[in-house]
């Protein structure tokens, strides 16, 4: 008599729960609850979209960087961001979605990307502020993601974080040079920090009390810390760095709080984050428009690559038949 040993839904769920509790990585071949899969697709896709949209504010400055050395460094950084997008789209594809499908969702405004990339880059100092603050916030948020319970995402994050840490230092170095330059250069650095400080704090997402996904994502081992915890760590890390730069952070309420052992900071304007997420930030329309155009103009590259892959596959299978 044949025994039906097909695992039941409960057994699969119990095995999944045990793996998460024991910190055993979930891999694409493993059974996973549909909610876990959907949450990962949402977060990884938003992350991938942020990387490729994030190329725009900096890409604007490649031709205007003040020296050949600065151009080469900025170009390498923007290329790294394209690479991060590729690792992340590939990680999302292991969950059964298609990159084209995700790009359609981005272009139609159905999937989000980080609010921070909807702010304009007005001066060269903004490249410093983005590197120092935006990449600094990204590292704070992303280092814990290296331990994400889903293997392909966690592994992609390891390499991304190494590169982000280089990006953060190059931003700090740009600001350090400016803040030790002429009074006009120092003022330019201060202005960039003034404009990017609050939007950088918003990168960590809404306050915990308004975060719809945090609790579930933390229980699944996707997120390791809450939005507010990471935001606080970022403030604690950044204040001494601002002092080292000789720049001030635009918050009159910022002060060391002996009792909590953390820096206390002022109220964030959450209505601004809501507005920017809803599409009403200073550059939302421009960013999406440029992305759609780049996608259309790049169609011939994708078609050529697909034609080449088909030809290559046909040649190798013919060679395989001959050899057999
Ligand atoms: N901007 O429940 P919550 C980079 C959305 S790339 C826009 O707390 P969750 C870099 C959120 O998606 C930076 N949307 O969500 C690149 C959710 O909406 P839905 C990107 C935001 O997922 C190039 C809703 O608000 N980093 O650094 O638990 C150059 C409720 O929020 C934002 C990543 O993507 C925001 N700021 O937590 C330089 C890292 N915040 O989906 C640098 C991975 C929240 O329900 N992502 N929302 O419609 C994460 O860690 C998490 O997704 C977040 C949000 C912490 C961002």
C-alpha cells in the first residue's frame, strides 16, 4: 500500500517557522508562506527601484564634477548603483516574479521607491551630502538586512553594503574638502546638509506607531530593527561626524540626552514624507518620466541581448548534439 507522505500545509508552516526561529536561511527551493513571499517582493523591488532611480540625482552631476578625479569617482559610484539594482532584481526574480513585470509596476507608479530621490541636487556639495547622509542612512538600514532570513536578499546585501560604505566615505571626503575650503565652499556644504538632513531621517520610514509592515517583517526575520531604532542609531552615528566636518545639523532641538544615552532630536514633518511617497515631492514626476524614457530608449539593447542569447543557446545546443 502506498503511503501518502505529502507534507501538509501545517507541517510546511511549522518547518518554515522553525527555520526562521533557528536562523536557518530560507532559500528559493523552500516552501514559504505567501505573505512572506509577497513582503519580500515588495521590499526587494522597492529597494531595487530606489537604486536605479537613485542614479538620477547623482548622474546629473557627472559632467559638472569639478575635476577628472571627481568625475571618475562619481561615475563609478553611479555604476555601482546600477549594479545594486541588478543584484536586487535578480534576488526578487528568485521569488517567481519577472524583472519586466517589476519595472512596469515602477513605471506605472504601483510600486514605490525611496522618498529621498525625489529631492533635487542643486550644487556639487549635494554629491557630498548624498554620499555622507543618504548612503550613511542606507548602510544603517542595510547592514542588518545582510542577516535577512531570505538567503538571496541577505547575500546580495553583503556586497551592496561594502560598496555603500565606500560611497559614504567619498561623500564625507567631498564635504570635508568643501568645509575646509573658501567661505563660499563651506556655505555650499552647509546648505546641502541643511536640505538633505530631514529627508535622510525620513528614509527610515514612518514612525513605528504608523509602520504597517514592521512587526510582521521583524517576526519573519526580514527586518531586524524597527524604523525608529535605526533612525536613532543613524542620528547617534552622524552627530559626531558633523562635528568632525565642522558643519551643523539643522535641528535646534538636537542635544545629547544623558539619561537615554542617545541624541534627542526634533519632530520630523511626517506630512512631508506622506506627500513625497504619494508622488507630490519636488522631483517625483521628473524622475519617473526620465526612467520611462530611459527604458524605452534602452529597448534595442534588451532586444539585442535577447537575440544574442537565443543565438548562443541554439549554437551551443547544436554543438552539444554534434558531440553526442
Ligand atoms: N520612501 O510599514 P513601513 C539607497 C513605504 S536605496 C518611500 O515602515 P517597511 C541608495 C513602505 O514601502 C534606499 N516609501 O514599510 C541608492 C510602505 O508602503 P507599501 C532604499 C516608504 O517596508 C542609491 C509604507 O511606506 N532602501 O539607499 O516595513 C544611491 C509603510 O512603511 C519609505 C531600501 O529600500 C520611504 N522612505 O519599511 C544612494 C531598504 N518608508 O509597500 C543610496 C530596504 C516607508 O505598504 N527597505 N515607505 O505601499 C526597507 O528597509 C524598508 O522597506 C523600509 C520601510 C525601512 C524603507
